C-alpha cells in the first residue's frame, strides 16, 4: 500500500463580483440580512458574455495545480471531477478536462456528491493511489451556480448563498512517508434528498412535458433548500465527520492545525469552531468573498489557505463537508 499526497493546488474564480447590494437590485433582499444569516458579502457570478463554464473554470484551476506540482499534463494518470452543475447533462466534465488539457486518453470519473463532492473525489483518488493503480491523479471541484438560480424575490433564500468558481489538486503517490492523506470518511442519508434538491427536469417529468405544460409557476428546475433543516443537520454531521477522522487516527481535537470546512454558511463554521475550541487561525473561511461554491468550496479554501502560508509542512489539516443528499464526510491530512 502506498500513501497519497497533495502536491499541487490551484483555483480560479470568475472576475465578475456580485455584492449583496447588487443583489438587492434584482430581488427584495439587503446586505444586512445576507451578512447576518450567512456571513457572505459578495460572490463571483460568471458574466453572461464570458466563456467560463464548470469545465472551463476547472481546466483553468487544473493548469495552475499541475504547474505547481512540478508535473506535466502527460504525467497525470486519471481525472476525478466533482460538480453538481456540469456543462452537459451528459457526458460529464471529466472528459472535457481530458480534451481541454490535451491529455492522453486517460480515464475520467465524474463525482455527483454536491457540497461533499470534493471530499468524495479526494477519497476516490486516495484509494486508486493507495492500491498502486494510479500514481498521479488530477482532482477538480467546479461549480457554475449562477446560470441556474432563481434571481427573483421568489428564489432569494437560496440564490443569495451560491457562487461560481473552481479549484484543483494534484494527488500523487508518496513512498516511505507517513505524510499525506491519513484517512477519509464518507456518509449519506438519502431520506433527506428532497430537502436540498433540483427536482426538474427528471426522468418522469422530462423537458417535452415541461415545455408542453409551459407553467410559469413550475420552479422545479431551480434549487430548493429547506434552510433550517439543512442547518440543523449540518452542524451535527460536520462535528461527527471531524470526530470520526480524528478518532480513526487516534488524535484529539487539539491536534488540528487547520480546519477547512465546506463554506456553506459562516454561522455553521463558527459553530463548529466554538464546539471544537479552535482559535481563529485554526479555521479557514472565505465564504465572505465567494459564497457557497459547493464542490469547489473546500478546494478553493484549501488553495487560498496554502497560498497565504497558513498551511505548513507537518500540519494536521482536516477537510470536512456536508450537503445535498444528504452527504457528508471528512479527510485528514498530515501535510
Ligand atoms: N433576503 C431577505 N429576506 C429573506 C431572504 C433574503 N435573501 N431569504 C429569506 N428571507 C426571509 C424569509 O422570507 C423569511 O421571512 P418571513 O419571516 O417574513 O417569512 C425570513 O427571511 C426568514 O427566513 P428563513 O428561511 O427562516 O431564514 P433562516 O434564518 O433559516 O436563514 C438560511 C436562511 C438559508 C440562511 C439558513 O437557513 C441557512 O443558512 N441554512 C443552511 C444552508 C446551508 O448551509 N446550505 C448549504 C448546504 S451545503
């Protein structure tokens, strides 16, 4: 068995900054409500004239991660791409990356685990590297939310939260070291699938039917979120996933050098920080700038924390996420 290690990180966010005040021109909302409930000040939304998509942003982040890893695109053996907003219903974004980066005909896997997508993707890559099947894997999380949000007052409780962006990591085989990914833990509870969902079109209510019905009140193709229900489960599951990761490595919460929580809501991160007794410099948050970028959020935050010099060799880094599915999980890394 080998260890896997993150050897390159990259991120890309669209240039177009949308502030809370900008949103108040589109819908009945205001800066105070959004900041008080979520901590978000602004987010990036792809400009409609831009060529950015989830795959395009993912490719931009991936190029940076590969360059920083010291490898070339031809050294990559496999691609794992996590998103809930793929460019096409099918095929997934993974194959687009293979093409955009002009890579050899390596395998490409798409992960559909929403806010936990990057955690699931890292875990999958870790298993492939551990068994020796692949040596270098490109793992991407990217999200183009703004194209699918209801930007009217009707959708305000959801649309103010989500932002666009992408991040990428190169994971590689590490020999003779106890550094790298120490553990990953993954969970789901499908009975809550409909508490955070985009329901339409679905296989029983497909596009021709929707067009035929032409129902302006059909909001099934916009994200629906039972916010308070999600919040209550998130704080419990985040804590469980972090504790599970620590326990599996026989570590106490005091051992955490840096916690990178999925950027769902600053209030959730603050709750977890308090519960684990962590100082401000032990938890990284950037939701204030980007909103919730779902599968991209953990990898964008990890990249920014690393770029800012907040992650050093030998640090214990814990990644944790919770989201639609419900799905949740954690990854513990000795950097
Ligand atoms: N601007 C202003 N008012 C808004 C609003 C907005 N953007 N969105 C909703 N409101 C209003 C509601 O209409 C409601 O008004 P009413 O009391 O007159 O009916 C009021 O604000 C409270 O709405 P509610 O939905 O109960 O707010 P909340 O305190 O639960 O906060 C969330 C909403 C979404 C911020 C919160 O539930 C949350 O963060 N949940 C977790 C979300 C999450 O983590 N999602 C990602 C999972 S990965």
